[in-house]
């Protein structure tokens, strides 16, 4: 069982930046994929970005070029650097890890990101 704890959310003005971090309770070096999802009020949870054990990244079209996902196997953390934030990025952001491609994912408790002037 892997426990995930997100941090780094908050309130930021449009055009600003935030960095999210997700700390895992154990080693993530063998974890197949790690990533970030988000859920805005009244909407379904959606993929933001993922990074695999082999450092292959995937981004939602809406964030590509503005967000960067990274993974530190030594520190057992996954980070999401978010730049040029827009009001449409407002959501609860969840960390996600999948031990194998076919495994059910582990989820963190979520961290709120609000982009507003």
C-alpha cells in the first residue's frame, strides 16, 4: 500500500506559477507511472500529466507547454511545475501512482489550486 501526500496548492493570480509536490510513503523507483489529475467543481476528474518509470511524459493538451512534470526516485516525490496559470486551471489536484500498467491506482487526498485575480 502506497500513501501519497500532496502539497503546494494555493491561490495565485492569472499568469502566475505554482509548484505541487507529491510525497510517497515508500520507494517509487519501481512504480510504473506517476502523475497528476485534477477535478474542477461539477466536472469529471481529468488527466493533467504523467511520467513513467522510463521518464516518458504525457500532458493534457490544455497544459502542454505551461506545466512540467518531474519525478525524483531518490526522494520518492513527483512534482508539477505550473506556469502561466489560467482561471480554467482552478481545481483540486490529485497525485496518482500506478504500480503496474494494469494496476488500480493509488490516490492522494488532493490539494486545491485556485487561479483568480
